[in-house]
C-alpha cells in the first residue's frame, strides 16, 4: 500500500468543495445528481498528477484524490444539512 498523506487529502478535499460550490450554479438541475461522479473523475487523476509533480507514487496520489473526493462529498452533505445558508443550492456562478 502506497503512503497516503492526510494533509494532501485534506487540501484536495477543500479544493473539491470549492469547485463544487463554484460551478454547481451553471449545471442544470437534472445534471446535479452526477456532480459526485464527475468530482471523482476529476479528483482521482488530479491526485495522481500532483503526486507525479512532487515526486511521489502516482497510485498513492490517485488514492489521495479518491479519498479527497469521498471526504469532500461527506463534508459537503454534512455542511449543507447543518448550515444550509452558507452552502446553498445556487452555487457561486450563475447562468442568466
């Protein structure tokens, strides 16, 4: 098992949460149920590329990206249920 850095996972999870909150306003309502899948598809290779960039194991980086995706989805669901005014359904970018 390659080493997994929890700081990298936390940083990638924060980036994933920011990406979701930023771009969910431009995603149609029918497509919002696919946000977690798209986030997994994006974050797993980002983790592997980040690991390659810093000289680490790309498999460990892909796992870090996957765990970041999973934890960000959990944090996002928890945050939207506890503080719904801060994590809203509109997103930061809007289509007019």
